[in-house]
C-alpha cells in the first residue's frame, strides 16, 4: 500500500507543534544544566 505523498495541514501543524515542544524541552534542560554548573562553580570557589 503506497503512502500518500501530500501531507494534510493538520499533520504539518502536529509535526511543527511536536518540534516546538522538543525545542522547549531542550531549552529547559540546558538551562538547568547551566544553573547546576554555576552552583557547583560557586561552591568550589567558596571552599577555596
């Protein structure tokens, strides 16, 4: 059975929404890692 070559507007919108959610998740993970690194660096500096 051949798959249709044309995607519906709903399929395109769903795909774009999923990509936006993935991008937002990556953003928050990176932000959390950056915050953790800054916190760790602050603790290391305070020990010295």
